[in-house]
């Protein structure tokens, strides 16, 4: 027998839920009372205790400046030695998990909440969220916005004012709107062999290529949706040849032209396979 979920559990699981549910309304009311107590308390020890009572979990040595705003509190989990500067905002519809030794600048905003795109669903009071996960040793600059569903790896530094709309791996500095990788963070000062140095460059390039491939697959998904409604065939040989011909013109070093065309043929073959699975 299928278990019937409460609206609270649907919310935590990232499913559509009714925000006006009485249990959730009561939880939000309690959260606002806790916010007032936390933000008005001048004694740092008592304020820390209030935070520990309100959050889902807290590590030792955490310190949060007033003011802080959140939806529920119980979906916020912070590791040890966490520090948040003034005016933090946590929309914790889904879990917001923060690792050890993290620092947030003033006006840091983490949005695990979002709304349906369809206006009828949105106006009906249905909402949903996506969890946010922050690794260890992460530093968010002032005014940073983290969008729903984002995961940041360990040792990531986010430049002030960045809007982070997608996930990023360990050991990088990101910034901008939308945020992109600005530089890699080198943790090992020991001199590397020439081979390892070149392999590190390959790893860095692979991260960028994967990010671009993800963007390409998002477009492929949109194409699948169009093909579903228009009953269009997956394979379009003319389009394939056009793409390969264009790719060849983009290659500046002629020695690489053939291998890059073969690589793109593989990408398109994988894309066709993905499209077929989606249509099936």
C-alpha cells in the first residue's frame, strides 16, 4: 500500500506541495518567533543556543550575526566553525546543508524554494523546492545568491555579488551572473612532473567541457519536447552533415580537424540515443 505523504514531507522531498497546509503554517509562525528572538538577542551564547534549537543541526563553533531570515529553520544544517555575517537569508523549503569551516559574507542568500512555471499551478498555491549543498571550507562573498538545486564542492570561493545558478566542483573561484569559473585553486605547492601538469590542464578543460555539454543537453531536451508534439523523426542526416561541416570551419588547427569531427559525431550519436530514450 502506497504511503500518503504529508505536505511537509512532500516539501522536504522536493515535490509539489500546498504551502497553505496548516502544519506548515504553524511551522512558519514558530520560525518567525524564533527569528525575532535570535535577531534581538545581544548575548552571543544565548543567540547560539537559540540557533541550535531552531536549525536542523549545527556544528560546534558556529556563529551567526544578526539578522538572519529563514522559512522554517529545521531544514538548515550547518557544520562546525560556521560563520555568517549580517543579513543572511535561507529559504529552506528543501534541505540546505553547509559543511565545515564555511564563511558567508553579508547579505548571502540561499534560495532552496521555487515555484511552478505554469501560472495556474503557481496561482493555486502549489510550490516546490530543490536542496542546496555547500561543501567544506567554502567562502561566499557579500551579496551572493545561490539558486535552488545548486551544489558547491569543497574549497570553493564565490566572488561578491555572484548569482550561482548551477553546481561547481572542488577547488575553484567562481563569480559573475550567472556564475562561471574564474580560476582553479592550487592546494599542493609541490612541484609537479610535466606529465601531471598537463593532466591537470586536461582536468580543468574537462570541467569546462562538461559544463558546456550539460547546456547542450538542456537544448536537446527542449528539442525532444518539440519533436514529441510534432511527431518528428530523431535522425536528420542533412542536419548532421551541416553540423559537422560547421564544426570543421571552427577548427583553427587543421591537424585536429578530423579528430574533432569524429568527437562531434560521437556527441551527436549519444544525443540521438538520449532523444530516442526520451521519446520511448
